[in-house]
C-alpha cells in the first residue's frame, strides 16, 4: 500500500468505525464521527493480527478532530470510513493517517478488503457536505 508501513516493519494498524461492542464481528458504523467505538486491527502481510476496541469520544461541535487525535495516539496508519467531512479528512492527512472508502457490513469484511489493498483512498472530493 502507499501509506506508511507502521512501526512494526510491514505491519499496518487500521481503525474501523464500529457499533458496540466492537471487534471483528461488529457492524461497521456509517460515519466515523458518530461511531460508538473504533475496532483497531493490526494487519501484517495480509493477515489479521491483534484486535482491540477503542471507545470514541462523544460527538460535539468541532468534535470531529477529537477522534483524529485519539487514533493518532493509538498509532493508527489508516482508517476505513463510509463518510467523513472535509475538516477531519484534513486532520487525518496532517497526522499521517490514510483514509480509505469502506466496504462490507462487518469490521472483518472491511479489514480483509483493506489487507488485500482493495479499498480506494478518500480525497477532498469524496467528503460529506454537512
């Protein structure tokens, strides 16, 4: 993939906005800023490694930058989303987190597609207008 390789050599850490309780079998959340949690998955050479769940902060005015920093603090390399606004997209770009368009209903489906490099990057033309 074109994004950074992560701190663990070829390993990459991807975050998926999720519905509670999170985990690989959880349903993906449609918009990262309003998700209940993020399922954070280490992917190494196409294989799923460690999986953990990180609670999202409550969504408030200007609150879309809080999850950006939360994921940066958790050393995430990429996020897979269905929708994202321009401000948080710019924030992710500034902290070096790649943003990809998601597929599938579950976290596991999205992670497998990410691991196979099947998810296109999201650029400024692909943001939500709200």
